[in-house]
């Protein structure tokens, strides 16, 4: 009998824990027909509410429910990695507890794995219910990544993904501290089938992702899977050196022909401010990569477990 591990990262989701379980159990007949033994692994990412207590209540009803509770909030990326590392299944699926990842798709996803796919991934074809500005910048991010990174990152991709144990093991070998799992999926490769579905709004509670958190997360993705920003900083440096050289020639020629009239200081201030701004921008880019390197060489654990059931 094969084991299917269902990993569910949670952060302050006490209202959704039981609802997710009930919705998932609607596939109970499917699991039995396919001879699948399941484990439901809730990863409590240092919640400040009663998320862990709600999971323990479920465990009293169903011993297939497991709990990993962190000592503090380490972030969703750490929660997903912990779930993959602690899972025991031949197949593993990552799902959000808020029911934006419909459990009803599981039978179709598993059918493609049976056909020989190593991974079945999902992507939203619409962003209904999201703030327009958030949707706009999300699309711009995926468009940018398509041009500056060699790693495939699909527009609208969700973390909702069913994988074989072989692919999970490949992901676990990437123990980097600064994680961007959407990029890691593409980097490790394997044969992947994409399923598209309409956006589903949260059943209960509020999203923990705001605009600024998503912006920081997108910067993580750019610095993790592209060195183009560093190249851009170098190109800007070369361009400004060429511009300076041209201006020097221009000043020499003008002085030789027309003398050296005193120029106004506002233009000089503007030029100095522009070049200083570009220099600081480039230093900021380099600083981002240095910061990532600094955090990696510390070799701190990705997460710390407080309780495991």
C-alpha cells in the first residue's frame, strides 16, 4: 500500500483547521479505491492562536493526523520544508489550510502521477478577489522572472503540488536558508503536469500576506534565481563611464573653441545627484546578494521544532 502525505502549513489558522480536514475527507472513498494510506501533517508555524490545540483535537479523532509545531514563526517556506522533511509518504502533496487549494482536485492530480508524471502542479488562471494593484505587480513579477531567470516559474503558480518521493528528496537536498520554493521546483526539474483552475477565495479568516510581504518575497525570488541585477549594476557602471568620457571630450572641445564660460550650478547638482543615486542603487543590489551569502554561511537551521506528534 502506498502512502500519501498531505502537508498543511498553518499560521494563526484555528478557524480553518477543522474545515480543511472535513473537506479533505470527502476524498476518503478515492483514497480507499486507490489503496492509498494517508497522513495529514499540519505544520504550525509558531501560531499565536489555538491552531495547535485544534490539530490535537483532530488527532484524538483520527490518528492519521500529525502535528509539527515550531518554537516561533519561521515563515511558510520553512513550514513547507519541514513538512517535506518529516513526511513519510511515497507521494507528497502541499496544500494551504484556507481551502484556496481545492482538495477536490486530488483525484485528477493523482491520475497524472499514475500516468508517469513526477509532479502535478497547479496555477490560477484568474485572480478574482485580489486587490487590483496586488494582481498587477504579481503579473509583473512573473513576467520579469521569465526574462531574467533560466528557472521556469509559471505565472499564477500555487504551492499546491503533488510530487513523487524522488522529487521530494531532490528538493530536500537543497538546504539553502533563503528559500524560494516556486523557483526550486523549476530548478530540480522532473516531468511536471500543470493543472489550471479559477481562483478560490479563503473560506475563513484573513490572508497573512500583505503587499509588502509579497514584495519582499518577490525580491527573495529574484536574488535566489537570477544574477541579472548584478550584471545590470555593472552595465550601468560602464554606461556612466562612457557618458563621463564623452562629456570630458565635449568640455575640452567647447573650451578650445568658445573659451570657458561659467555654467550654472543647478545642472551640476542634478548630475551629481543622479550619479550618486545610481551608485547607491547598485550598492544596494550588491548588498542584497551579500546579505543572502552572509545568512547562508551562518548555517543556521531552517526551523526549530517545539513539539511533534
